[in-house]
């Protein structure tokens, strides 16, 4: 079973440090990032999630992002990214294409 990391309501500069530390503790294990409470995300938060996804791929471990809200998907889109970049759960991806 994957380890679950629940993201805070806002993933801004202040929260990124704590989430980064939480991710580092879980490195080497399959992780599910639960973004169901996340309402706002800044560029640094998006960068952290992309970096984590790439690191887990390099480590040959699973990292999945679930529960993305429409505003968070819009933040990705504003930066020219889509949910596929992070391999989010299919239900979130479908919701983001409405």
C-alpha cells in the first residue's frame, strides 16, 4: 500500500518547505499525494510536485497525485502544463478537461 501525503489548503512558498521535507522522508517508497484539500498553489508548489514526480520515476517508484481541484488544474494550465505532466488520477484528469 502506498504511503499517503496530504497536501495543505495552500501550497505557497511557506508550505513548500514542509511538504518537501515530508516527501524526502518518503523517498524510496511508493507515494500517493492527496491534493483534495489543496485550493491554491503557486509556481514553486507546482515545481516541487513536478520535481518529486521526476525523482520518483528516476528511483523507479510510483508517485500518484489525486484529488486536484479545478482551481489547481487551472494553475497548471496557466503555466502551460496539464495534469498529464504529473500523471494525476484519471478521475481528476477527466474533471480537468470539462
